[in-house]
């Protein structure tokens, strides 16, 4: 039986790990390669790097990080942040990424999703959706949560599936960094609308939140950063807890 | 000994290269090439594959003499060959992804889309699933039944000759996820991304 995945996410800036609270106030906390290795040895089902390097001159640092990590970690590695073109995707894959997540560029130019999924296969194209509630709907934000595109997140998710995305990484902007749990309504609505796997993200503060994301949100995988990164829980503890709640995990 | 990973420009093979190099250390030479002359003289071949069945077959055929060389290696010389993911699917007679496409015809059967049962099962089948070992296979030495492997695919290989099947996995139905036919080995899952268990399978292949 297919297991639900636990994916620790590492925010990387200028080649170093940071974790943002509501996308600002970054704290430096280590070497991404070592962190990724600790996670994969600890049973992480995948590793996710989100590159939040702002300046173009430092953008190459992520390629080095990916290249080093892929020589040490033998679980899937997803890399996102600042991906602008099919060429960027190609470069990350060549460095050893297994999947590339595309955010702003997918909103601005969905042809990149179409072209890259045709060229490299849907299996390595993840579309990341940052969504924020506005009335009774959710809107897609771009540029690390700074710009509101005004696009309806549910409709957008369906379009991305049709454009060739292999998975969706759905982050609630309202919940990110708050540790009060996923936006279950958002996650479950998108999950039931599409036929591709969904990774839930944004807001995890305890292990029950992971359980909710899978049971109520119907997510195939749950992504979390701070609860693992600051040592509140290990991936192993998370898996044991999920298993005790009847969720199938790889042990 | 030389193990050659065939680089026929179909998708991303850096993970395959990294994992084989990790396992081989410096004891076995891992070569990455599309040069027919080098493949002819090697000891073992790894055939990866990403993207669609059709794009992989097209990419193989676009390299002059490569398909003939692989046929000679696997069928006439009967040297060990491991296909991974679409590299494994191409063993079939025919695939139906994008368009009906003739495969390598090494193991009779076809490659069809996994039945998602009207949306009950999400596709691609992505993540860790357990494998059911159904016969002894040299590459599964010391691998336990129900081991977890990493999968990512929407199409499945349905061989007509059930004797070649070495493992299955459960997703929508019981589908074939590994074959062994004499010197030909294939896995639908990605041993290069399946943590220590996957590296063990790679080690078994290298040490055949």
C-alpha cells in the first residue's frame, strides 16, 4: 500500500539554512547538506529545499548545495525558489534534484509548466501554490507571498494539473509560520478537485497537525519545516505518531 | 569491471549516476555514455529512463546503432542489464503513452496507463510503496519481502509471461514492479532514490 510521505523542508538563503516566520525575520541555522543528510538518515521520505536567495549574484549557491546533497542523500530531493525557465529546471535536475517546484513563474507563464513537463516528464514538475483566503475563496500569491495575482487557487490548481504538473505543493499564506495547523479547508478542497497528489504546507506546530493534513485534508504528503528544524520533533517521532493514528507510513 | 549507464538524453540521470558511484566507491568503474563502442565492450549496462515511453524510445533510436547494440548486449551476448522506470518499461513489445510505440520487445507484454478507478487513485503513483517478492531474483538478495521502494509513474508494464515477474506492488491493482528474465533485470521503482534498501539492490546488481 502507498504510504503517506513526511517531507522536511529547508529554507536556504545564500547556501545556508534559514527558516522564515511569515516569510520574514530569518534566523541562520546551519549547513543545508548536513541538515538534509540528518533528515534522510532519520527516515524523511523526501527532502525539500526552498531557495530564498534574493540577489541574482548569489543564485548559483543553490546549485552547489543541490549537487553536494544529491551525492549524500538517496531519497528524492525537491528544489524550488527562483525557478524562472525551462533552463533553470534543467540545471537543477542536472545538479541532482529529482523534482523542481515552480511558483511565480507558473502563474506568470504556464507555458514553462507545459514545456518542462513535456521535456522532463510530469514526475519532476511540482507546482507550488501560495494561497491566501479572501472572503469565501483563496487567491494565489507570487514573489514569496508579496504579490496578489487575484487568481482563484482552486481553479488555478486544476489548470496546473492540466498543464502537466505531477504534484501540487499547497501553502496557506495565512498559516505559514503560525504553527496553528494547516488550512484544512484549502487543502481538502484542492485535493478533491485534482487527480494528482497534493503536498500540504504552511502552519504545522505539532504532530496532530500532520495527522489532520492527511486525514481531513486528504493530502498525499505533509511538509513541515520548523517542527523538525528546531528539534521539537524528529521525523521518526512524527512517523511513529502517524502510525499510531492509523496512517500508513514508511518505517 | 565496468558498469555503463546509458546516457541517451532522456531526462535526468544524475541520481542514478550518484547512487551507482556511491555503491561502487572506487572498486568498480562507473561509466556514463551513449557511445555504442563503449557499451559494446562493457560488462554491465544500466538503462534509465524518464519522461514518456514514446520520448524514451525516440531518444534511444535517435542515437545511431544504439538499439542494435543493446539488443546484441542483452539478447545475443546475454550480459547483465538493469532497466529502471521507463528503462524497464521499454522491455515491452509496445507502449501506449502519448502514442502507440514499439518497445525493445525483450519481454512480451505492453505498457498501459494505471486504472485510477474514476479518480479513486491519484496519478502519478508517487511515493513509497511496499513490494511483494513473488520469485527469487538475484538483485533482491537480502531484500526483505514488503520492503519500501520509491515509485513515480502513471503507466504500468503488463508482461504476458508471468514467469518473468519478480515483484509486484499494490496501487489500484497488483501491478508488476520488477522482472528478471535470465540476464535482464528491471524495476519500475527507483532503487537510486529508495534509501539504503535501494542502494542494496544496486549493490546486488553490481556484484552479479
